[in-house]
C-alpha cells in the first residue's frame, strides 16, 4: 500500500511500511545466539523456523535482526554470501548511553569471542565508539553521541 503526496514542487509516493528488519547469515545459529545473548541482545522465540533461524531484538523499539543459517540465507538470495574477511557487507550501528557503556559493551563482545582491532576512541569531539566483529565477521559499531557537544560544533 502507498500514499500519493503532492506539493507545489514535487509529487512522490511514500510507501506505508510497517516494519523493517535486517537478515544476517550465520555459520552456526546456536553459537551466534549464544554470542549475542552474552552481549545483551534478546530473542523472540515466536519467530523461529525449524532451528534454521532466530529473531534477535535490539533496542527499546525492538528492532529485528533475523539470523539465518548460511544455507537457508542463500536459499532466499540465490547468491553467494559476502566473505567478511576481505570485504564489508554492511556496518551495523548501535547506540550507547555513555562512554562507559561503550567500553562495557566492547568488553562483553571480546569476552563472548568477538573481535576488535582498535580500542574505543573519541571521534570528531562529540562521538565515542568502537568497531567490532561478531563470530561471522559482520561489522558492528557501538557509539555514544554527546548531543550537547555536537550542538556546540554544529549549532
């Protein structure tokens, strides 16, 4: 379903999308679920498919990331899965409420078997964050944004 909009200069159609989710391939669903549970993500058991998928919930809005075993994922796309050792497929970003929370999340990631090749750091004087990779090489960014400092720089 879509709605038509017109103003004096443009006409366009806006889709009436109710939900958005991300699908990620994983080599071992059980290991992936254990990893993400250890860093604080939860799962919705109502969205499971015969042990080949899991519905991960993120944040206050319960954004969805569906984890699919690689064979199942490839059945949807009919294409090869990106080799995350040599290329980026996407950068998934999550927010933190403080610098200390960034540090705590990164430590949980490392303790759960994830990897990071740099320490959390300040960026552009109003952001503090760190990149990490999960067990399947998907790249994540955990970021604290100090909006008061950002408004000082970009009034």
